[in-house]
């Protein structure tokens, strides 16, 4: 048989009885699809005077038909050069005071989303009390459930909602499908412009959940939005020119107008080891019940990682507790400190208790990294990356089904908080992490981002690095906690 070229038909190959019988055939393997890593290189700098970007009107950029609305969300990264004037992030506007929606910042640097019923005076809105600062990258999101009510609007700054005020006027029914274009950085009807940098703007035809917003925030670094099926996704990755591609694949090209410039200043996740939480040994605790031990751990494997600094070693301290509390049938996994005994991890199974004590000598006013693990019926406690205790017992295999209590600083809801000292960087894994991962987390005594550990996959992660407010942010699934009874922020951290 003669050799076949790459363009000859498959029938010639099929005529061979076996592959071996075909001489002179070169089999060229199919090329593997190249996986291009997600990168973010450029943002666009708007001058606050006349710069903006515009996207032509399209029906899929409208979310109302004059009688009913449909859900949608707007996501963007912004960095203000100035605060004090009203500034526009995203708007759909005809240019003659006929709007559809407006994502904006007021003079106090607070977010708002306004929805309009075919004119500027008939609207509903929600506004956040979180005040933005200049020179800082923020991830801002507005979501709407399509209900026609201001209660259907939610606002997020770095995946946190804060307190939201709501209002409206004129008997709002629904947005109308106008001929207005989408403007980034401007509201043409009022000649108000954004002063600063904007990056990664997306309009998504669904109401994003809190967990989805947290995933998109991604700890402070833009993420791939493909899985959210955006209607338009303006990434500003060109670096030059005035035409901006739509990465959604829907062809909604944006055009830079009046000279906004590209910048290499982009959002980046920078882990800062800045804050811990100080508990007063009286009534302070952090409520973490949004992360449910029953549904998210049950009888499965678990690793708990936390940094602790005790004010005193003469008292009993509860560090972390995942508990179903019943005086005769408790089920729980807890990390605690006992005077004269040190740190322990305690497992309770139907009211029967098994303790694993550390062997490390613990001093007051000293930072310690404590890890507790459970796989099957075997448990371990590690202090500063040293295996301080292990045991195998049926109680260790407790099934946390029914356990709803989860807290730092408090054993169970009816108990008295008894944590005196500092807690920092709390993470939970639904497996037993490896020795290399333990070493990376300990990091020779300085905390690091648990998500950056090689192979890391925490199911909950509370860095406790906010430094303000009563929110303890979960960077994994938005199971945020609440600082309760006044624990305070401290700049004392592991170093």
C-alpha cells in the first residue's frame, strides 16, 4: 500500500485489515488543547472629568419589560483616586434622563444600586454603609432578585454586605427596555464620571449568592467568571487602543471614549498578617454557626488549624468548638486549654469523652499554632508542628450530625465564654492534611494564607484580619461569623 498523506480520506485507512498491515502511514496524534492560565494584567484609568467606556444597546443587557423584572448582578473592581463627588461605575442610560439601572458611589464613598421605571424620578434603590477609601482596590457587587422590591437588592464590598438602607419613589413597577447604551465610568444624563481605575466589569443574568460573590472576590484577586455565564465581561486586558473585547463571547465590545488610559495597576491578593481578635475571658466569642458541623463535617475526616495566644495559663480556655450540646448525649470536637495540662482536643460521642493532651509546655503571652485532626477513630493534636498527642478510640469517630454549634471562644450556646487571649487565622479542612501542609501552615511561627499552602483546600477559612466591624469573613464559602459581646481587634499577631 502506498503511503497516505494527511489529506487522503479515512476510507483508505479503513481498507487495511490491521494497523500492522498498513505500511507508510504516519499517525499524527490530536493536538491537546492548551490550557491558558487566568491572568489579569491591565485596568483602565478614568480621569473623573470626561472619560468613559460605552457598550451599544442590546436586549440581553436589559432586565425589565415594563411589567416585570428579571434577576441580574453587576461585578467590578474599582480603585478611587478621589472621594467626595458622586461617581458612576456602570449605568444603562439613554442620555436624556431615561435610565434602566445605575451602579454608583455617593459623595461619602458608599455604594448604591438604583433601578428606574423609565424615568429618573421613579425608582427603587439600596445603599451600603461601607465607606470606600482612596487608593485601595475593592471588589464591588450589586445583585437583584427581579422582585420589583428594594429588598431584592444586595450590595457587597469585598464579599461583605455591611448595613444596607433602602428606598425609592414614584411607584416603581419594573424597568423598561430602552435604547440606552451601557456606560462604564459615566452617567451621560448628569455628566458625572468616575475618578480612578476600573477593572473586570461583568453583568451577569442571575442573582449571585453570597457564596458566589465570595468566590469571585477570591481573597482580593480577580477570578475567571466563565462559569457564571456573564452577559458581558469587560476585562480591559488589551493594554492599548480604544476597542475592548467582550470576554463573555456575546460580542458586546466596549469603546473607550475621551482618552481613558491603560494601567498595570491591578487588584492582587496580598496576604497581610495584621490583626487578631482579643477575647476578654468574660463574655466574648465569635459565632460561626453559618458553617454547620453537621452537614459539612458529620463523621468525616477533619483538620482544624488555629493560632492562639493566652493571657494566662491559670484558667480554662475554649478556643474552638463544633458541638451538639446535650448534657447526657453531647457530640463534639473542641480545642481547649486546661491549667497544668496544656492544649487538648476533646472528642465527645453520645456523652462519652476522649481527650488528647499536648505534651508541649505552654506559656502565657506566647503565640502557638495548634492543629487537631481526626480520621476514622484516630485523633491527633499538634503544637507548633510537633505531634503532641495521638489516640485511637471509638469516641474520636463521633458523628457530628445534628451539631449546629460552631464558635471560637465558647463551648456551647448555654455556656459562659471563657477565652482570655488572642485568636488568629482559623481554618478547617475536610481531610487530614499532610506533614508538608502542616509545616507550611506553621511557617516557622508566622501565619500564611491557608489557601496558598501547596495542595490546600480548606472548607472554611477565617483569617480574622478585618481589623474593624463585627464580621469574621469566611474566604471560602461566605459562611461569615459574627463577633459577639465585644471582642476587640488587636495588631498583636504571630511573627
